[in-house]
C-alpha cells in the first residue's frame, strides 16, 4: 500500500511540475529548438508515467477479478462489467433517466456509498454528473438486471477522488441493480 501511495504522490508531483512548467513563460513567441525539444521530452515522460500507472492499475484490477474467479467483460476504456442477474425490462439508452440501487466499494473492500443509506440514484444516461464509467456500464443493462462494474480511476473520480470517501487514483466497484428507465 505504501508503494501505491508513493506512486500517487510521484504522479501528482509530476503533474504539478508539468503544470508550472507549461504555464510559466515570458508571454513572447520566442522559443528555441532546445526549449521545444525539452517540452516534447517532458510531455513524453508524462505520457509514459501515465501509461505505467494505467497499466499498474489495470493489473491490480485483473488480480482482484481473478482472485474472485469472476468472468468479466472489459471495454476499450478499461471498464470491467459482469451481469449477475438478468432482468427482462426496458434497455438503458442514452438520454433516458435511470434509477439504480447500488453499493460502491474500493478494491480493498471499504464501502464508500450505498443506496441503503442514501436512497436510489437517479440520473440521465450520458448527461448527468456521475462517473463516466457508470454512464458507459449502465448501457449494457435492462431494467431488472443486476451487475458488477469495476471503474478504473480515470472512469471514476480520477486524480482527486471525490474529496470525501473515495481517495485519489482509486478504482471503484459498483454492485448495481437497474430499477427503472423513463
């Protein structure tokens, strides 16, 4: 866990340094070839660091899934999903209002949020301010379906977490049931 936390701090530090580096300047268009090379080199290093982090997180999620013996589908964005119970209701489509019962946990098992305490979540698919991974995953479901979604951090709350119960750079697990579509 300390190694994971150290990587988070390294990535945040790199991000902050990059922000300062790219925002500083004298406001003139004068740039040398060396400055352009350094900027490109720095950008390449940032991209490589991000790729390493995404791979490490993906491997961690894959280990979590394998440990449980789950057979999950993986989308091109990295969302993992598994339908655990089939319903026979209406399909979830973009621009429709979805009502879901859910429990959100971290990979370490810590429960972050649950509709048992907050009530069902209602949102417009593809429009409302919920995790992009939830917008993506819900479209695989029909009313009555139950599923498990694992959202990598870039599809959940990203660099900052939710500034409450979900830490920075955290994958989240949705245990979800689609109750209604309108």
